[in-house]
């Protein structure tokens, strides 16, 4: 009868071989597509957008300027982080507040890392201000807890909310003076 060390070595080699075979098979299988998501309003305090699969992210809207910039489509509720080569480095869905910025060209002004309490009472972070509309500050931000409840009825809010990971990416990208293009 073989020694116990031989059994352990044999079992280990067999397990490694099985994992290698499974890894090769998995590599030959279908790959996941990129995920783009569109927010859907709900009355839930923990509302999240529902993801939809697409084969490629939406193209950067025409007429949004040139060069390194943030593009925000009010109608599509989508943000693009565009690098100097005109490539969209990141595209993601957002939840707008009740006051929207007018289409046009803006620049990032003040930034507040947070966390602070937003005008809707939600703790937010990565706040990137770029406009004022009807006396309301317009800024990108994300809720610290990841939720994005719909604004309270009658509340005027200018926060454009996003998921925490997207908020962190926008915060890194949107230094003071970064161009912001708002399109329909």
C-alpha cells in the first residue's frame, strides 16, 4: 500500500488537472456583454436602476463638444466620461433631480468629497458642482448608502445621482475646470 504522502500528492495533482481542464473549457464559453443601465423611477426608498444588456455602450452624443469632457444627456439620463482622444472611458445611467440644467457648455467649479447631507436629506459624497438653475445648485453625486430615492414631491433638487462606483469614477475624472456638456 502506498504511503499517505503519495496519496495526498496524487489527489492534489488530480485536483489541479481537473481545475485546469475546467478553466480551459470556461475560457472557450460565451463572454458577458457590456452592461448599460437605465434608471427606472419607483416609490421605493432603495430604488436602483434595472440593468439592461447591450452589445456596446451608447455612442457619445453628437454636438457635445470636443476634447476631454463630461457629457450629460438629460433625456437619456446618461453620463459619458470622454477622454482627450474622444473615446468614452465610462458610460453610466443617472437619476436626475427635479431641476435640470439647460443644454449647453459648463465647467466643473466647486467639489466636495463629503459625506454631507443633500437637500433631499440623503447622505451624499463625491459632489461635483457645475451649474445653477433657477437658484438651485446642479451637481453630480452619489448616495453614500447606494440608494437613490425619488425626490420628495414639491422638493426642488439639482442633484444628479449615480451608483457609488460611478460617483467615485466621476470624482476622479472631474477636476476643477473640466468641461461639462449638457445635451437633450
